[in-house]
């Protein structure tokens, strides 16, 4: 249900609202194992992954990736917090987003918790917003009973068979360089 308007602010607000609904449908479809709805949210040439293996490009590959990931899990719960959604000023059918979220997951009878960011690219196809790209970076993904100490070590992302260094924030240039930045002032 896309609105057309001559007011750029209103049009951007409508785009953000429609994409926020896409994001909510994604969380619910994952948790409900509604694979039909989940796959309807991706473009034919979609990418999904964590840039560390297990990546999938193309609708069928994304489907297989979700079957693999969700098939290894028991009940899950995904929810998002802040959403930075930016419509593309040069193309009304494209937008990008950084979505901050958490998840609760059970795998082989063990509860896990995670904090993550989705790095998204959206494309409007036949009037509906879809994920063209959905990348994930983790602050942590750890056993729930180890949450209290998860942020005290760099290796805090459990990836099915091993624990790896977190994707964020230590891998970000801003994290590594912030102390060397001179005072930027108010107009920077």
C-alpha cells in the first residue's frame, strides 16, 4: 500500500513505515517458521548472510540457508529496537537500513541470546518492499547462562561449532580510532 505524494517528507515517512512493517513481518515469520511468508519478503536476487560463511545469494539459496539455520533451532524470538532507514534520494524504489536487534534462540536444548545489527538494502518490487540484501553482524551470540560475562571478552559469537571474535564494535574503524580524533566542535 504505497502512497504517492508530492511532499518529500511525507513520502519518506511512508517508505519508512512500509519498511518497518517488512522488518516486523520478517521477525514474526522467522519465529513462526512461516517459510512461505519469509521467502515472500526477499527479492529474486537477494543476499542473506553474515559475511563469514553461510552466505546465500539468490532466492533459492536464501531459502536453503533459512531451512538450514532455522532447522537447527528450537523456539526463537527476534525483535528490533532502533531502525535507521534511509530512502535512496535518486531512486524511489530503493532504500537502505541499519536495524538494531536482539534474539533469543534454542539450539539442541540450550538457550542462547544475541545482540545484532542487520545491514539491509531494500527494493520495492511491484509496489511491495522486499529485502534485496540482509547482512548480519553480531555484538554477541552466547549461551544465555554466560550472558553476564559475554561482553568481557572479544570471542563472544558462537557459530554452531566454534566461538569467534565479535563483528561489532571492535572491527569498526570508529571503535579503533576514536581516541585519536580531535574535538570535532558543534558544526562538524
